[in-house]
C-alpha cells in the first residue's frame, strides 16, 4: 500500500489566494480566498502582503479543522526567482531572498514560496516550489535574434504546460522525459511550447510580442510599424505597453477579450469577429507547425489546454489544421493546484530529487 502524504498547496494570484490539501493525488480540500482591489492597494509592494495573506490562509485552514501538524510538506507557486530549469525546488534561503527581491519581477506568485517556507518551518517539514514562472530551458540556437544585444527569453505558462504534457505522455505510454509534445496554453495569453524529452527547448513569449495574438495580447507584430508607432508622438510608453499586453489581440479588434462573447457574435452573423477569431486560431496552428519542425517532425502529441480549449471551434480548427502532425489531446482549463501537488509528491516518493536553486 502506498504511503500517505498530505500536502498543503498555496497559489497566490493578484486578487486571490488559492489553497488546497491533497492526500497523495486526491484533493480533499480546496478554497479560493478573494482579495479586493481596494485591499491590495493598501500594500506598496508585493512582499508587504505576506502577513496579510498568511493569516488569511491560517484562518481558513483553522475554520475548516485542517491540522497543519499532519502535513508532509507545503508546496507554493513559484514566482520571480532567476531563470532556471523546470522541476521541484526545495525552498531555501536563496529562494526566499530572491522571491522577496523579485529578481525576475514583482508578482503575487512570489509569495507562494515565502508563505510555504514560513509555515513549513513551524512544523519542521520542507517547503517546495514547482516549475516556477521563470522556467527557462531554451536551446542556445532558439535565443538568437537578428540583433546581438537582443535575446529571446522564456516566458510562458510553465506550470500548466508541463502538467498537461505529463498527462499526454502517460496516455502515449511514455514518461514525460521520453516524449516529444507540442503544448498550447490558450487563455488571456497564449503560449506554444516544444517539449523535447522533459525540456521546453523553444516556446513563444506569452507576454511580450512573440507568437500568436491572444484575447488581450498582441503577439508578434511588424517591427517597422511598431517603431513608427513608438515615435509617432501619439502614444506614451505606458500606452504602448498597455496595447501590447492588456488591450491588444481580440480586445483591440472587437472590444472584448471574452471568447464566449466572440463566439456569440459569430453565431449572430458578425463577420469581422469571425475573421479575427479565425486569424487567432490560424496563428496558433502555424506556431504548432513551427514547433513540430523544432522537434524534427517526431511529435507524440499536440496538447490544447487553458480556458479557450473548452471552445469547440478553436479545438476543431486546430485538429483540422494540425492533426496530420500528431494526435491532438485536449485538457481544457488549468491544473496548477494538481501540478504543484504532483511535483511535491514526486520528490516525497523518491521518484525525483528536489532541485537546489543556484546549485553549482
């Protein structure tokens, strides 16, 4: 009989903190603690939210009669540490320090490892983070651009991409470390990654101008026209950045980033909404094809995940355009809590060793 491990999972977002308790793979408790914008505005920096969020977590656990003394480990969402390979990392003083500083940016996810570490120390157990947002496994050739001082970087939905890639590999009868899989995470941002035997060797930048446009991000743009826009005098830097990452994509064309609304408009005869939505799908399919080339045509599966993977037109068109490459597998939504738990379990079971951040 398998040994029973209990894990507390902590996943902070900008306006909520998700928590869960797993007994091995079984989720026995889950809740989302909401945070109002007004409440968050009281804190100048992300790290200033530490005590506030931690106390809410402890209260929620106490109110639901969850004993922390029974936990085997605490697993937090990985945040803005320095770029690193994917995997499960033990939270040590180097991790905590870099999360506090936010060496790769300030985001609520930075608090995941910090809160996990604080709680774990009280019960003499380990805290872990899994596949942090800064996972970078790019091949050197994939980083090069046409300018020597400008490199491509890895910014994508690492936690969920790797989770569904593992599911797909298992369905193919392989371990993740044995499979070649192209994964599309399609939500507010879209990332497409080439997973080669356990490493994401190339991936579109889901944040700044790379790959397909998404519901609210521009994706790749004609660089000459971007330069003209920047020097036109019509827009501030803040306004241009906002167009790139907040109000671009479907939002800029239709006034909404809600795919359900777009589909409703299409069903009611809106031809322009249909053209733009089809263009987004078209760009995703092209990215899948390009990463099939990166994998030299040896693709075990194409995986669609994220909220848009619930939408039939999106899935059907991708299957029609790319199904000749490999079978298309669909895991709609996101599996972050499960992925965090499974990362912790693999270490606790001895299936893989916990990685040491900044280990030379």
